[in-house]
């Protein structure tokens, strides 16, 4: 079958399954809408957690970052995996025992104050939007490639689909849909990875392939690298020959440490993952499902670094120093006689995510360090759909040649396309390429739906129910279940529209936007949640002061250096904005402790409650106190 029709088939079948499940599990009560009625099997819940947690950033963007940054990209792997362990061991069981679904609920009850609750609601909405913007951009990239539409049209299609199944089904629909999505995602990631591993290193398991030796010789534009070279050594040689820093050599360790820590603490404070621990019957099950989720996450995360190495090697092997016209028309062969078909280059060029400008006028593609285009972040600006003399898409901002006699970069590659383009670059069978399309969509949509639910419940349950329509005498919500569901659905619609806007005008590439969200989550929630569980002297004044300090400092730093043109030499202690959440967290912790010790201690019943959360008994089902 043609590639395009295969893609429609695979994506179509997977969508039919997701929407079918959502309708089959349509939510009846509000408890169903928020936490799936509390009766999901731990293994199923583990899969759903893994799908929720492995977002478009891990599926689409992560291998791309590591492919271009080399070992520095490892911060993302360590931070996200480590953060999950921290969440499962340190926080999940206690929050589960406290019996509160959402971060604002926990903060409002533990700190006996509506001001604290409102501050928490605002922070949750803030963090979730930053995160969802990254996911929506991921959806746009996948659709733009596979339905061959513009990135922005892709975002709009994605909005419509997320709308259908998060608004109709609520959490129950999403839990079972995500089990299906996890299965699609993991196969879509592993099958191409195994193919690539066999092709590049003759090893079946990609996790071992990265330590294997290359199964072909290739020319990197400077010298020929023989068959049987260790993969990482071949890669180091190739990238240093071209003038990049060695692939396996770490860069700035201080920044790597800061970023890892921010991602780790941010994962532990991330609202949409915490909710998952309430969808199983008992606390024991919550621990078991956390363990299963870790297994399901590890399958993919141990493969990512191998996929990155294969894709960078394949890129150099296939595009370095080849004649553009012959390459894209599929007329070239590798040294070993296998075809080097460049038709994928045209497809991605058409979507605006790849570009070539012939700076030295020899009609060949050169790949080297430095930007080939003058745009912001080295991005190309296209001149409509005009075609140049070699058949390439004409750009208006290509840099002129500096005539130094050195290799100059003529290529722009959007990092976010590496995983999706990888099977095509490696000339894998069409069904594998179509499968990756279905997987990329599953990844972005599952996380986007989970986040929209968090935003919806933060607005309807916490803001409307517990703050605006709260009955002052009973302290309970004046809203009926039905009107709360209505508010949840309205807020989901508004949230989807805002998320779509952010996806069309994103503040950076997918994983970077997501890193900002994690930094904000770390600085806003982590210390307050931890102190709420482990320090009974912690009071509302401390919590409010801490949350505001962490959030405002981190947000201000990111905005100043990313959007208002602050210079890298002015970084505080040299910390890049993606890692500043770590400092925000420390400030939050110090302010919270100092303020709480200077203000009156919390009422006795709250102190008893904190003692009780940590006792191992009476951990029954999730209930309202």
C-alpha cells in the first residue's frame, strides 16, 4: 500500500478504538469524571499513568534533543525518571491517604485557608497551560507531516479530537483510553527502534545496540569510518570531524545538575500525575500501580538514548555531502549498494521543518555547526512555495557564504522531527512509518487530555465549588453535582481554545516549553506539599508566602531571559532558565519555613491530622472528610 493510505488506516483504526472506549465508559457521576469511580486495576492504572506521563515531549522531542545535544540531553532522561520515583515513594501514598483529588484541595484543607486554595488553583492552571502548550505543538507537528497540512491546521484538528474525548468521557474514559494509547505508543516506539538497532549494529535490543559496533562503513564528509567501529566512537569521530563537540562529552555539568533537579522536583509536583493515585481501590494498590508504571515507563526510556544515537548517525550518513537533486529524487546509493532515498526530505521541507540553502553553490548538502539561516533560532523563512534551481524550497534568509574554505552548515533541521523522520531516513518499511504516526498522536493526545481535565477540575471543583459558591456555614459547596459537571465541561472548552492558541504561537520547541512547566511546578508546589506531609508546624502563612515566592521568582526569571531579551552573561550563577526552578524551590522552602516559624502555629486538629497521615493503618478508600 501507498505510505499515505497506510497512515490514514493506522491512525483511523487507533482513533476509532479511543473514541469507542470513551463512549463505552461515559462518566455518570462527578466522582467518575474526576477519578474513574476509584475502581481501576493496578496494572491497568500503571499503564494509564505511563501513557499520561510519557507525553509528546518524551515520544517526539526527547530523542531529538539528545541526538543534537549528545550527553547533555541526559538531564531530561534522569530528571523525568528520577522525579517519577520521588513522586511514587515520597508523596503518592500520603496524598492518597489524605483523600484529596487535587493539589488545591490538599493545600486548602491542610492549610485551612481559602486564600491558600485560591493561590494553588491559580498556580495549577498556570503550570498546566504552559505544559499543554508544548503538547499541542507536538500534535501540530505530527498532523502537519502525516496529513500533509500546515502545522497550525494540525493544532486545530488536534483540539477537536481532544475535545471529544475529554469532555464526553471525563477521567473514566481517559483511564481506559490511555491503556489503549500506551499499547499503541510502546509498539510504535519499540518496533522502529528494533529495526534501526538491527540495521545500524546487528543487535536486536536497542538498549544493547548503543554499546554495539557499526554494521557498515560510511563517509562523514572528511574521512571513511570502517565497519565494526563501536557505535559511540563512530559517532564521536563523525561529529568532531564536522566541527561539533564530541557526542559523548558532557558540557556544562552545573547547568545539567540544575536542570535535572528542576525536572525531578517538578515531576513530583505535577498535578495531572498525582490524580492517578486515586483511581485505584486502596493505598496498597496505589503503591503497586506506581511500581508497574515505572516498569512501563522504563521500557521506553531505556530505548530513547539508543534511538538518538542511531538517528544522528543516520542523518550524517545520508545527507552529508550528497547532491540535493539526485538525493530527493531517489537516484543515490550508499557505499554498500543500499538505496539512499531522499524523498522524506521533500515531505518535511514542505511542512517547513527542514530547509537547505546552497551557500557555496555546489548543489550538495553540507552539514556542520552554526546556523544556516538568519532567522530567530536559525529558523528559515520560506518564499511561498517557490522552487529553486535544484528543486529545493526557496528561503529568503539563507546566510551568504563566508568563503573561509571550511565546511559551512547549509541545513536546518527542527529537533522535534528526529523521531518521526527517523524510520524514513533509514528507509524502513512503510507500515513502520505509519505506526510511528499513530504513536506520536497517541502520546500527545493522551497527555493533553489528562491536563485539560486537571484544568477543568481546578476551575469547577476548586474555584467554583470551594471558593466562589461555598456555603459559609457548612463549609460545603452550594453547587449540585450536575451544575459542577456543567462548569467542568465549560472550563474544558475554554481551556482547549487557549491551549490551541498557545500551540499555534509556541514560546519554544516542545521539550523546552515542557521544561519551563516543570520548573514552575517545582517552585510552586514541591516544598508546600512535602512540608504539608512531614512538618506539622507548617501553617497557612508559610504556605502562601512560599508558593508566591517560588512562582513569581521562577516565572519572572524565565520571562526576562526568554522573552524580554535578557543576556546569557547576566544569568544568576550562570543558570539557564530551564534549570532555574531548582533555585525557585529552594527559595520557596526557606521562605515557607521562616514565615511559618514567625506566625502562630496551625490549629490542633490539623497537627493531629498530619500525625495521622503518616500512620500505616486506616488507609481506606478515597473519601470526603
